[in-house]
């Protein structure tokens, strides 16, 4: 199933609960603008390589468009369309004044030098600089992109429009970024995991957690939950993972990964297991924090965790979601769970506009407050309407965008 079809299923469920008209559904589903550009660069070898870049600006009824820029060989227009729509609902769920957008370039960043990636990034800005900016569309890091790349975007945008740090977020702290932005998504995942456990009356200390994905989101999630006295019993990355029923030493894992370029291979503090085996580990909470579509109709029945917290984008397919619903497995949805990144991006944007920087403690406090309020709204709606947390989250997000569209008018 295509990514766009998956998000449409969840949208339709919420739209049915909200009793939206066919015309409103069509308006909310249709992207405002879709851009595809050619990006030719000279590689270090002297060869000319050409890439395709995309930017989909989905909906700006609630404010400037917001969404990441990803570099991945499988990026295509369909994927970017789906992710742009998800950003529209995500920003609305946490009630920050943004719309939704997404961008990407079809390339594998691991196959390019830093200088080549800088050329790609700057040429992409050259192609679309008139279509984004602090009051229009604000990019941010995503899969395959980094804070340094956001600095290149700001610098290249400034060559056309002057000093404008708010044109992009996720920048290095030393280049108009903010402290706490890097940890924000993982901190949000951890914080909402604890809130879900508390709402269900579960004891937090000793809770067994399995995390698929040990990149930025997975590592910060693991650290946050370890500090809350949870037990991280399994983690994995692209090369496989490790399991220890008594709990893995997260600090040892982090030291090991740092020494090996972020990879877990060779860790000796646990028994090896595959990514597929991690999904079936006996644990209290399963957190898929890597790729989308990893929990499917084929493996859903083998999942033992009673709670799934979606740190990745769309890690659970609709078919698997239906199986989990039948089994009574509670799924905390991605558009709420991983909204910490875009929330912190909003903090950065606000500070860039004011030319004033918050301290780390204030960033964390505001992040926890906003995500906590959003969780409570979704939880209460799910209880009162007897729907899943996913449907409730979409109802909150889609409902806010629909109301803003009506209030703003269509002419």
C-alpha cells in the first residue's frame, strides 16, 4: 500500500467521526502546491550528476508551512505528498501555528562527500528560494539531513533575501539554532510513553522497553526512559540488535555506538537478535523508531507488547493496526508521539524572529507542557468517543484545520 493511501485511510476515519462534507474532505486532502526541480552538480570526480528534488506544500490554513527535508534514495513525489499531509495534521494536533509541508532529494547521502552534499543543498535552495521563507514555508532536518545542512540552507537563502535565520529550523546552536532541538523528538517520545503508562495505571519503574532504531530519536528516547527507571531490554539499528532481559546498559551502548560511527555492531553487553526478532520481544512497550511500515499484517500477530509507541513515521500499516485493535494492543500514533521535533522547531522559529534565545530548561519545560496538553486532549477524546488514540489524534488535527479553513474563508 502506498504511503498516500495509508494516510488517507486514517484521514477518512477521522472525517467520518467529524461528519465532514465531501467538499471539505477534498479541499483538505489536496495539496496547495507541488514542486519538482532538477538539481545538477559537479561531483568531486568532475562528473556531472543530476538529482530530482521535491517540495510539497500541503496546507497553510493555520499558519506558515512546516516540514522536514529528507535525503534518501527512495524519495519520490508520492512519499513526499503523504508526509506533507501528515505534517499538517501533526502541527494541528499539538496546536502550534503552522501548516504542513515536506521536501526531499532522491539520493543516498552515504555515497557522497560533505562537499558534494553541500552543493546539492545549495542548488536545491537556488531552485526553490522564492517558494519558502520565515512567513511562507520553513524546512527542517529529516531522514538523511543534518543541522549542518540547515546552516547551508540559511546561508544560501540569505544570499537572495538577506539575513533571515527563521527561514529554516534545526540549525546548529552556534548558528542560530537552540539548545534542546536535537533531543526534542526522542524526549517527546519518552515523555508521552510515561504519560500513557500513567494513564493506564502502569508502574513506570522497571517497565520493559524495546526500541527498534538507535539513531537520534532512538538514543534520546532510551536515555530519557532510562532516567525514568525503565528497563531497556532490546535495541537495534540497521545492522541488527541486542537483547538482555535484565536491561541493557544504555550508557555503554551510547559509548559503543559513538566509537563506531553510530553503529551497534560488535556490542558485547547483550545477546544478538535481528530487527524482525526485536519486534516480537517480550516487553511492556515496543517503540519502532526507525523506518515506516515495519509492523505489518504478516508479523503483527507475533508482537507481544501490549503498548506500541510510534516514534517513526507510519511504522504500523493499516492492516497491522486492525490486528492490534482486535488484540487490544494500544497504539500511540506517530502524529502525536513524534511531534516533539516540530514543536521545538517552532520554539527556534519564534526565537529567531525575536532575536532572543531561551535556555535549555525553558525549552524542555515548554516542550513537555505542549506535548502533555496535546496528549490529554487526544486521550479524553478517545475515551469520550470510544475510538482509538490514532483516530482521536486525527480528529483533533483534522478538526482544527477544517475549522481554520472555514474561518479563513475560501475566496
